[in-house]
């Protein structure tokens, strides 16, 4: 279910950096269940943990 209040207060920035996209999607997943996190973002998160 969508958390409309969260979405209205937390818009994705225009032309977001990769770090901004990751941060937005992680926060979104914690606050709203309107959709699953995109696979591309999951891969970026996974790849950022590998050093």
C-alpha cells in the first residue's frame, strides 16, 4: 500500500546521483510498500558492499 504522505514529503531529486538514488530507494523501502525496489538498485547496493 502506498504511503502518500511519505511520497509527498520525499521526492526523488532531479538528476539524482547514484548515491542519492540508493539512499532514496532504501528509505522508501522502509517507509512505503507501494512497490518492490528495482533490481538495478539492488545490484548497485550489493556492488557497493564489495570492496
